[in-house]
C-alpha cells in the first residue's frame, strides 16, 4: 500500500513545532519531514496544526449519554454511538470510558449493572461502528455496599485497563467543604436538605464498614491482573501515602497543592480536568489545575465532564504562558498513553499509530484564540 502524505502542516512534535509533512503507511507513521511539500500528493493542511490524537483516560461523558436526566435511562447503543461521535469531534482517538460501580440508589447508573453497556461496546467494536478506540476505566466507590457485586461483569475483560478508587463521603476529599457538597447534591441530584443530612449520616456509617475491605479487594485485583490503579481526590499527605502503598501510579484530581506535590515525591502522576483549566478553577473549590502546572505538577489532563475541554485547556495553558505547545499537548497525548500502557501512540514519530488530528486556531472576540478540530484519523483512516 502506498503512503498517504499529510503536507503543509504545523507539526506538534515531542519537543518542538515545525512546518512539515507526515507520511502514513499501513496505519502507522512512516516518516516525518520538515519543510513544505507542494509537489507531494496527499492531504494539504494549509498551515493547520497536526497533532497526535488525544488519549482520554477519564470521562464521565458516556454516563451522561446513558442518563441524560436524573432517572432517565437511555438505550445503550444509541448512547454509545452519540458519546463516541462527541469524543471524536473533540480530537479524542483513544478513550477510556469511565463507568462508576457502587451506589445505594439502585435507580442510578452506578447502582445498577453494566452488562448491556459492555455488550454494546463489544458489538459496536466488532461491527467497526466506532470512531475512537474504546477502553474501560472502572471507578469503584469504596463505601458503597454493592461495589464488588457490580464489578463482576468487568472480571477478565481485556478492555479494562484502569481502575480508580473513589470515596465521596461528605466531609473529606472532594467534599471536604460540606456546604459545597450540599449545593451539588441538592442542585444536580435534586435532594432535599433533609435527604442530604440523612445521607451524610449514612455515608459515614458505610465508609466505616466497607471502605477498607473494598480497597483491599480492588488493590489485589489490580496487582493480580496487571491493571493500572489510580487514587481519586487525594487531599492530604496520608491519602497519597496510602495510594502509593496500594501501588497506584496516578493521583486523579488532587484537591490541594500539598497532595499534588506529595504525589510527585512518591512517583505518582497528577491528573487534572480540562474544565478546571478552562474555567480558571475547580467547581468544587479545590486547587486550580493551572496552579499545579505553574509548579510543574500537572502531568495529564482529562476532559472529565466536557470532551471539548481538552483542546481548549491546551490552548489556554499555552496562551497564559504556563506551558509550551508541545508540553501542553503531551498532557493529553503522550503522558496518558504512557500511564495506561499504550506505548504505540501519543506522539508524531515513525513507527507509532497514525492517530492524528487537524486543528485550526482562530482569533475570537477581544483577541482570544479558539481551537477547532477539523479532521480526525485513527490508524490512518479518516473517521471525522
């Protein structure tokens, strides 16, 4: 098969950005050349950026499509197809669908079984209906009584590559500020103040009973199955030290500068949300992702709950003078790929998968810049 050439592009390479071209053959990057290529046949990017496809390791977006309103369950396959199209349009070529297990509310997604969702992912993959490469990230709510039972459908799945340990007990970690937790649960979930108070009391009892044995179960599962482990919402030195002792390689959304710094000292990578960068801070009142970046403590950006936030956050970090473009792009490509064991992608370099995105940057109101994904290729095949 002859090579496909992407020419006249501003290539975002591991340490620099250059005008050049990329040749792709059999789904892999064949060569990378600098300079114009006006005579070569192929895609003329007309000066747009060519970046590696984004690797998204933590997104709640699939769950949002499966339950677009509280108590409203959407069909699995249409939800998956819509989610897949949205992440691809955001430049994401590899996505870890984050599915939560464990909730006392059996009407919630995380309190019910994921069997049909898993079947939909497998079927759509076999039928080649998906634009992105889908993996699974199971988020385990440690204090929930049904967490281990609800995890059973994921046992032995090759697609499961990441497990994170969560504890959303109000009064600690993400919800250290009870008032902020009250606003969230009464607003998004529609709880009354009376129900919130009851749940706070109940959650403490559940944490005391289930959190430690459930933690031991999932730590052992990750070790025995070679699955990457992440902690979630680390706030204190003790939280990070426990994650390190458990064998975690990532600290997702550390809530304080101290926790993020301690994570680096113990060799854990810090994962923060793109919306945090774009909004200028955490919606929960925790440490800002840009502050971590200024201290050299930001390793990976995820879209969290807005797929398009990854590209917007990259541009924001560059425009604010915090990171260079190659450094910012690495937080959504090379770094998450390496952290999840995907060594075959994440950079524009010969031999790697030809997962590529064409990005155009335009001037917006009041001198602001905005980035737009124009085309997406996965293993050299145009999917958007």
